[in-house]
C-alpha cells in the first residue's frame, strides 16, 4: 500500500475511535432523557446509564477485537511464522498474498518484503553450495595428480628422466593450485572490499604496461600482439584493479587464439568516453557461452579447461563493478572476440597524475 493510502487508513482508524466515543456519549444522553422522564431517582438514572455504557463499550470492544484480529493479529502471526522458519534456515517459505483486511497498516508490504528476502537468501544459499562444490572439484583433480606423482617418485623405480618429468608436473600442478587459491582469496576480498580510492589514472599507460608483460607469452605461442593506445586518456580509477582487468583479458585473448592468430589492443578517447578494446582472432564463443562467461568457475571452452579455473572473468566483472565502468563483449564462434571496457574520462588539464 502506498504511503498516502496508509495515511488514510490511519486517519480512518482515528475517526472510528472518536465516532465510537461519540456514539456512546449520544446514547448515554438519550438514555438519560428517557430514564429521567420515567423516574426521579438519581441512583436509578446513574445505574441505568452505567449499564448502557458498559453494554455499548463491551459491544464495541468485541467489534474492535474482531477488527484487530483480522487487520493485525493474523498478518503478524503469518509474518512471525515465516520469519521463524527463515531464521531456522528454511528459505522456501513464502507468505500467501495478503487478503484485503490484512494488507492494511503496511502488513501487505512487509509480507512482500519477507517473501523477497526469503527468495534472495535462497539464491545466496544455492550460490554458496555451488561455490563450495566447485572449489572442492577444482582442488580435487590437481591434488590427486600430486598424490599419484609424488608416490611414483617415492617408489624410486623411475628413471632419472622420468623423475625429472614427474617433478616438473608436480611443480606445475602445485603452482596451478597456488594461483587457484590466490584467485579465490582475491575474489573473496573484492566481494567484501569497500569502494576503492579513485585517483586520476593514465589508462593508456596502465594498458601499455600489461601488453608489454604479455609480449613473451604471445611470441612463445606464435600469436601476433598489436597495440594502438592513445596518449592522455585519464580517468578516475585504481591501478591495481585496472591491472587485474587487462591481465585477465589479455591472458584469455592469447589463450583462446591459436598459433598464427592475432590479438589487437586499442585505446581511444571519444569526447568524454575512453574505450579500451582487446580483440582476438581466436575460437570465439556462441551466445550460450557468452551469457555465462562472467560466472565463477564457468569455462565454456573445454579444450582449454586445464589452463585455468574459470575465475578470470568473474574477477574482471567484480573489478569493473568496483570501478563503476562498463564491459561488453562481441563474439561469434570461429571469428574471434572483442572485449570492450568503457571509462568516463576526466579533464586532463584539471587533474594532476
Ligand atoms: N577471448 C576469448 N575467446 C573465446 N572464449 C573466451 C575468451 N575469453 C573468455 N572466454 C570464455 O569464457 C570462459 C571464462 O573465462 P575465464 O577467464 O573466466 O576463465 P578461464 O580463462 O577458462 O580460466 P582462468 O581465467 O581462471 O585461468 C572461458 O573458459 C572461455 O570459454
Ligand atoms: Mg581467464
């Protein structure tokens, strides 16, 4: 019920209260007239008036009790039952839509809010369960690899060459586990961190640094890395979060582009907007995959599943939200992908870096 509607209900309740009092006074006056015509005894008149007032008050109190039962008692009972079940961990509870009388006094709104709260808690609980089972799954495979290889080395029956190869696998698997742990901790920290302290940041400078850091990886894979970044694009931002965004987008672009392909990085300022684009000529993705790429642990391209855990873009999305900028993706299978990040530019003349 809207605030104006609630005010008129409160007003009607007050009116009802004063009307009932007025009715009792009126009836008392009428009874006094009638009884004083029939008798002169003050005691009898007083007794009759008291009796009539008591009877009327009793009747009106009974009516008011009925009103309270339907307008207050029932909705409060429903809300209490539901919140008790929610407190006990049952998020499937929903209060049936309020009937006309129950919806007065804002109870209808409280019921809707309790339902929305239960739904939200239910979703969070499912997400938590999924998160735990995903984390366990991601840890289980490398741990079993480590166990098998470590026992094989401990047996002492391997050749020197085999031992070196097993030890290398152990080191790589352990380092993947370590980066998985780092990403989970980072994601958790970012989910609870307050908004960052924004500083005027040269976006081009930060993007260039990340591109340089990826040159070796791209060359090793035989992927051409092109960079065309404008100067002087300044936005209020956070260096650490920017680095995280560029590193994950570049790592994906190189990872999902086959040998002989190309990754192109551009940065341009159009009026008040700075647009960074990271495009690749890689495997691309279909719409179904595109819808989930920012979900935690989602990996659309199973052929590269062992090269990550599906946390990179979840981190990127969190960083984008913290920075208040926007990311969008254009991609089609076999034709590559373009990730575009947009920032609001700030006036270079008026800020000092
Ligand atoms: N440039 C890209 N080209 C094609 N598919 C992509 C690209 N970037 C992301 N994807 C798809 O999105 C999924 C999620 O990406 P994300 O970076 O979160 O995970 P990942 O790279 O598989 O693992 P991690 O980042 O943890 O190493 C990828 O598995 C892939 O299917
Ligand atoms: Mg990634």
